[in-house]
């Protein structure tokens, strides 16, 4: 429950200050690292969590990947509206 409050506070503060995407990514990795050190989750669950976070961060930070996976599809939906 504490980690949920930390995560919500983290997202709220970073969004409020309009932090650039690369800073979001670094802060997310640091938060996940601290979570890994203090968590009682099994190793496999942590590995899967790291893999998921890495995939999302790569998809968001690499412009060509973000454009093809996210932006183009959202633009198509927006144009139909």
C-alpha cells in the first residue's frame, strides 16, 4: 500500500512540474530500483516487472518506435473524430 502512495505521489509531482520524458524514465528506473531493493517479491516477478518497464520506456523514448506504435495510431483515431 505504501508503494502505491509513493507511485501516485511520484506521478503527480513529476507531471505537475512538466518534467521531460527522459527525466521521467530515469526517475522511474530509480523508483523501480528502490522498489527492487525493498520488495519481498520473488525474483521472477521482479524480472518480469523490469522487462515490462524497460519495454515501455524504450517504446516511449525512441522516437521512431513511439511514432509507429503509439502516435500514428492515436492520430488515426483523432482524425476520425
